[in-house]
C-alpha cells in the first residue's frame, strides 16, 4: 500500500493556506491545517457585521512578485466590467474616473462575486485639520497648510542633514533624520511612529525603517510628482514604481477574507483538511525532527495529537518556542520569551455621512472623500489611521449611500486601551473623530469593535538576537517557519505567501537549506509606508 505523506500546517492565514494550496496542487503530500480561531485568513480576514465588511486594516493586494500576482488572479480573476461605484459615478456625473485597464475576459462584479477589483489608491495625511498629500509633496497646498515658517525650518534642516549627515544610523530616529531632516521627522514621522510602536523612535532599530520605507526619500517623492503629471493610462503592473507610491492595487470584491476563504474551499475540495478552533500547544520533537503536534480543541477542551512528515509553522515564533518546552535550549527560550509584538484594535463605524467634504477634483459618490485610508497625524487623539471601506470596494457596504469606516488603534495586549470595555471604547473612538472634525457623532448609525493580538512583530525586545532562534529551528529539516509572526518579520501577504511557496518548492526539489526562505523580504524592496 502506498503511504501518502502528511504536512501539518499551523495557522490558516495567508502563509498556511498558501502552503496547503501549493501542496494539494503540486505534490501528493496531504496538508492538515490547524487553526486556533474559527476564522479563515488570520490578520487578512474580513469580518462581516450587519452586512458590512471590515478588514483588520485595509489590505491592498499588490506585489512586485509576478508569481504572487498571477497566483491571486488564478483564484479570483480581475474584473472585466465596471464596478457599482464606477457605474453610478458615470450616471451621476457623466465623467470618467481615472482610467483602469479592465481584463478583457474578466467577470462582471455586478453579476459575480468571484472577482478582484482594480482600485485607485489615495491616502492622505490629516494634520492641523487639513489634508496633506501622501507622500508629502512640496506644492502650493503643502506650503499653505504648513505655513512659511515651518517650511523654512523643514527645508533648512533637510539641507543641514545633507551637508552634515548622521554619522552612525543606529536607531529609527537616526534613520528618519538622516533621510528627511529633523524638522520633517518631528512634524510627520515621530508622533505617528510612536503611536504605532508605543516606544520612542530612539528605542527602535533602524532596520525597521530600512525595511519598510527604504525607497522613500525627498528626491524620489519629488521625481514621482513630476512623473505622475506626465503619465496617463494606468496598468496594474507597476513593477518599476517605488512601492510607497503604488497608485493602483487589486482588492477582492468582498475583502481580503474572500481570497482566503476561497483558497480554503479549494484546499478542502482537493483533499486537504482544516481543523478550526484548535490551538497548537506542543511540538513533539526528538533529535532535530518534529514528529507531531498536540492541539487543544477549544470546543471539546480535549487535547489531540496529529503526526506528520513535514511541519509548517505560521504561529508566532514566541509561542512556537514555548510549545517546544524543554527541548528548546535555555538561550533559545530566553530570546523567544523576549520577542515583542504590538497589538491592534479596530472600530467599524457606519455613518449617514462624514463631516469632512470632498474638495479634490475627483468625482465621488455622495461627495464622499476619495481616500482609501487617512493617516491621522493630530497629536491629541490616539487613533492612527482611518479606512473608508466604500472606497476599497463598494460591495463592502450594505447600503452604498452610507459611509463605512474603520478606525485603527495600536496598543499592547492588556494595556488600558486593550482592556477598555467595548461600549466605552466605541464611544471613545467616536468622540475622538468628532473632536478632530472628521465626523459629527450624531451621524453614527452602527458600530463594531475587533481586537487582534500580535499584528506587528516588533523590531525591539530580543529581536537583535533573533539569529539564536533561527540557528536552532533551521536544524530541523522537516520544520518550516513561514509567514509574518511565523518568522517574526514584517511580511505582508505576498511575502508571507512567498515564504510558503519557497518552502514547498524546497521539499519538491530536495533543497535542505532554509536560507532562500529567510531571504524573502530582505533583499527586495517593498511597500507599506509610514508604518502600514
Ligand atoms: C493593519 C494592517 C494592515 C495590513 N495591510 C496589508 C496590506 O495592505 N497588504 C498586504 O499584503 N498585507 C497587509 N498586512 C499584512 C498581512 O495582514 C499579513 O502579512 C498576513 O496576514 C500574514 O499572514 P500569515 O499567514 O503569515 O499570518 P497571520 O495572518 O497572522 O495568520 C496566522 C494564523 O495562525 C493562527 N495561529 C496562531 N497561533 C496558532 C496556534 N498556536 N495554533 C493554531 N493556529 C495558530 C492565527 O489564528 C492565524 O489565523 C497588514 C497587516 C496589518 C496588521
């Protein structure tokens, strides 16, 4: 009798699901996914609340990797006809929006759900109750908004740092100042970054800046402004565009969760197994080999073991090392224990309308501002970003005449924000937005709050000694660390997927080294700017 091999995959987020999909489509290895929650998609899931859909922070589908772009489009093909908001916009305004290249044979989003939309990107900074272009552009409106004194200080400190560069770039503050000058750093980067991480920029390693915004500089932003004036028809292939400046992206009609729920169904159709509501609590290992994992079924409260030939882990590295128990050396345990994370709360609000009105020369439905998201730079509030889901996909909102927004808060599990009762938090969020003139609190019709732990693996704590962990886990030939928290790396969906694709390809080719998995998202340049 032929014995089919089994791969046990921890986590049904983009990394785990991609690994399983690659296995069912390219090998005879049977994947068994164990997922801690009852959801599919991990941080990239979409939550449905009274017919309105909300992401854990809007998720753009964009990658410099052609493999990933193709992979996504095989699961959800790109739209062949206009989506609801474009159709209505044409009817109301008889004006064409920025042209997008529709796929000639693609599905019609008005008739089919299995479709990926092409969206124009707009994200601005809200500061001093005014909008600033993102990335910052030195144009008339920026000068008027900031005032001439601030502008002189910004230009002066930028010139200064170019003449007298920072000698040693150790911290994130050094990185920002050497890139943008002290004044620009203090005006636009310091507070926002500290809101995100909850620690001063002087305590964050410069690596984070280098990895997330290494392409963005004053000169490149200026060059981009000139280029975008010249450019006309846009294509979704923007391989040569700086990733912080990507102007179009793909987005599943019903949010990122739709992508991952579709992938999960395909995996099950092809014989893979997904066990939900079950948390991996122990790895059974001897002599640098994993034999099985034990998981706690949260419904029955029973612990079971599943054995396998290969193991993929997208669970947080900190928890993985803990699950290895005494088998992990003391030094590895110490570094694992010291890894830190930043957690996240999002509040969805349904409103009749926003207080701020659209003053851009973009025609929008019902006068809604055209931004996908806004960076909230105002110092007196804790909210970091605001998503406008109508502008991600009109199908995210049950009634397109209403406005469905997501407010994003960065916190630490167990701190005052995290512990605040739901009703109190929602009220606090509403009051914050009202106080900075974005909404009128009387226009709120519905709300939802979602807490998500470990959304950001931190580049502080014991992160600088991460090699201790990597050297240890790399010795396990049949264990593959993949994904974002799975590798403690600021990976987006595409990188998380590429780590999974590479791990499966190593199994197929017999490649024993894990270096090519760790190399993903170190050499390439990538998007996500400011701090997500
Ligand atoms: C605010 C925000 C905005 C973002 N925007 C974008 C964007 O625009 N574009 C983009 O591409 N990416 C974006 N990302 C990143 C994206 O969310 C992640 O890259 C992606 O979800 C990582 O996939 P993953 O599978 O590695 O991890 P996760 O999504 O974290 O999935 C891991 C899964 O493992 C499960 N798990 C954990 N521990 C256990 C255990 N012990 N046992 C069993 N299961 C376990 C979890 O429940 C989860 O389902 C954003 C992230 C955030 C926080």
